[in-house]
C-alpha cells in the first residue's frame, strides 16, 4: 500500500502544478523510481491512473521507469551501476550492496533511491479558446 501513498503525493504535485499554470490538460507524466526505493513502478502507475480520473490529468500518458542504483566503491574506485539483489528478502530489509567489480561492501550509494517527476507535458488554453501544447 506504500505505492498508493506515493501515487497520492505525485497526484497532488501534478495537479497543483496544473492549477498554478492554468493548464487545460496534463498530456504526459514521466516518473523515475529508484530501485532502492522499494516502490513497485507498475503499482504506482496503476494508482496514478485511478487517482487522475475526473481531473485534468485523466487522459495523461503515464510512464514510470525503474532506475538502477549507482555506486562508488572506496576500495577499487568503481563508479557506476550497482546491482539490486533479486532475493525476496530484499523487500523486507535492505541488504548491504556490494561493488560489482571487487565485491567490497565499502561503497557509497550515489543514486537509485529517489522518486522524481521527470517531465510533465501539458496543453494550455490558447488565447481565444483553443488549446496548444
């Protein structure tokens, strides 16, 4: 159910931006979800479709991408993509990640925990009543 709470926060942010900018419709919403956030992108997308019903975002195309973590290893200097464990216990408690090059656990997680509304595409009412994107 955490995905519903996240989707509600995203919905509030999108609709607030739409109201502030007086848009006629939200056309597209692109969201990046870090794999280490433990949110299920498919469930977030499902809830957003439900929450956008009867709003200016009702017909928005929603794109939710799962973003792999990035790590920096203090032992070998590796900087790049980290691997997310596929073990089912991963969703109960977060195991220590390891460097993909040297297997050290002496790493700093640089990214992959965030949820970001990356892009909103909207249609605004044009002067004279027509809409434009």
